[in-house]
C-alpha cells in the first residue's frame, strides 16, 4: 500500500495522528491528513480545560470538529483525555474530597457521554505515575482522592460509553523500567479484580538516543495481561537515519505484538509540533515526506 493508513490496515491496524481543527483551513494540512491517516485524536480539544472550562458548562466545539472530520473521512477517533493533572480547568484545583470526586464523575459522564459511540478508545486517565513507579504526587486527584480515583474513573467511563475501549496512557513507560513496572502492577491488579480496563497507551515521545532494546518486550508483557496496547503519541526528536531507525523500531515492535492495535503520531508536520525545534515528525515544515516516513511505510 502507498499510504500509512492503508499499510496499517493491511494488518488490521490503524495509523493515526493528533490534529488541531484550527489548521483545517490550510489545504496541505488537510490533504496530508486525509491522504495518509485513518485515525485521529484531538491534540488539545478534548482536554478538561477545553471541554469544561467552568463547572457544568461544557464546550464540545473543537472536539466536535475533530470527530466530524473523522466521520466524513471514515477515520477512527481516539479520545484524549478524561482525567489528567495537567491542562486541567483551574476551578477543579479548588475542589477537595467528595466535591472533587463528584466533579470527576460528572466530567467523565459529560464528555464520554457526549461522544458515546463515536470513540474507538479513550485515554481515561493520563500520566498518573512518577518515574519511580509510585503514584504521581503532584496530581490534585492523587492528593485529594488517593489511589482509588483511577479505578473510579474507569468504572465511570465504562458506564458512560460501554463500547469504547478504555485505556491508561503514560510516557517514559516505553521500555521495561520502574515506571512501566508500576503501571504493569496496576493493570494486573485491575484485571484480577475486574476493573474495566481494555488497553494501555504508550506515548512514545522519544529522542534518537532513547534505549529501545526492551520496547517490544514491554508491549508484549502488557498484552499478555489481557489488554490491548497502543502507541499513542509517537514523535522522535532528531533527523535523518537515526530518527528513521527509531521510527522503524517502534513500528516493527507494534507489528510484532498481536494486541498492538495501531500507532498515532503526535502531529502531522514538524512546523506545528509541540517539539517543533526538534523536528520530531514524519513530514517536514513543507509537508515533504522525511526519511522517517519511508522507514515507517516500509515497516508497516
Ligand atoms: C501537548 C500538546 O501537544 C501541546 O499542544 C500542549 O500545549 C501541551 O500538551 N502528553 C500528552 C499530551 O498526553 O496531551 C501532550 O500534548 C504531550 C504530552
């Protein structure tokens, strides 16, 4: 096949990208999106600060543009993200105890309920762990509600959208390390106790010097727990062959793990990347395919 999406589809997978509807007016942006990708995620538009800027007042305008575009093109949609300590609406930080717990439940019901039936997989909870494998202690949810908020979030999301796949998503969990061990133990516990978790997302924000020697093994050990795995936010700071090699390694690892459902890159063009100065994506600032693009297409 000649595009990323079509190539991924040959093995039943998707190849997606994060998008910002603010760029839909730029023709090469939309052309590249429609040509190459068969899945999308809102880079920012489904985050709490955007979807519920004031308590009980929901704004789905940006997220609806993302979903509308995807549906018009027959693309899947990933949902990102329901509960996260960052890009959180300021009013939430003022709440404590039961009021915070109820606000979390209402938020999940509001957002996952609005998109019910339209999201293939939700990042229900994002980045809840610290590098040492313990729970992240600078999260307002963790501080106020303790470990149990994650389980509560998954149970609430399951009721709000029973057909969506429910993922836990994090970064620096790409290899076997203390942080991924912490997530692994939580997922094993959830599976043992019947907490509704279906998948784990590996953000995979990399540099060319990231050690990827245990990347595939790590995906596989999670899959062996009985969850799907997704590469959710792939980008690789660098250029040329070193960058292409990292992209190839990640793509080959996903293809080698049966339960790896697909890969999402964190943007289309280097020009609009959150790491723009590191040129981490598959298309340069002029939407030209980079060496990394060729490596991914070949590996798919
Ligand atoms: C980033 C976006 O790319 C930026 O536009 C925004 O300013 C900050 O967030 N982990 C995540 C993503 O889960 O939501 C983050 O996205 C990147 C790190």
